[in-house]
C-alpha cells in the first residue's frame, strides 16, 4: 500500500467518545475547532532515564510507564442535557452520561472513555480512513466566555493507543 499523497487538515477529522458499556454511550464532538493534539507518544510508552558515569553518559534505560496527553477546543452550544450528549456531561458523568461506565470497568475508581480520532482518507483515494484510538482516557474540561464561548478539553491516556 502506498502512502497517501493528500495532506490531511482540520476539515478531515472527527472525535468520538465512548464509555465502557456493552452498547456504548457515545458523543461525537460537534463545533470543534479542528485542533486536536496528542502529545507524548514514544516507543514502549515508557519514560527514558539517563545514567551518568562521572558526568559522561553511561547508559540510557526505560523506567516508569508514561501516559500521553491530548487536548482540543470546541465551541459551547449547550452545557447539560438529560437526553442529548454534551461535553460537560461526558466529563462530569452527569445528564445523559449519568449512567456511563468507565472503560476501566464498572467498579473503577476513575471514569475513563475510549476516544477515536478519525481522519477522512477514502474520499481522497486512500484505501481506508485513518484512526487513532486512545483507550482509557481520563478527561477534564475548561469553559470560557468570549466570542464565541468555548470548551477546552484535555485528557490523559492510561490505556493502549492504536494507529491505523
């Protein structure tokens, strides 16, 4: 398979959150700026430490697990709804997400979700769309007033990451 010759941009992506129930509760982020960012990817998802021998590099070793982070912004259209999914309800496990189950399990202490970033490819001649699946994501949200009002969403990935 050849690498795509079409450069992808902010118009080509979607963000989908899913909880851990058998038939997942979902939220496809609407009115987002298209600025999704994933940081901290590295081989093995482990921290790297250097050990010096009298000030000179002696060896480099993998140590503790590392946890990539992500962020994106979206425009505020609604804060909470008992029926329809909103970003604050997702994060706070309220409204339509009050019965959500963590992807870490029903008895998990921390609420996490699966996040899938899909990048359109087939419309540009690619053999498939491209995905970045982030498992067991803990999410935080900031809300700001302005023109327009916005959500700033950030999170940490505690599970596996799959790129296709």
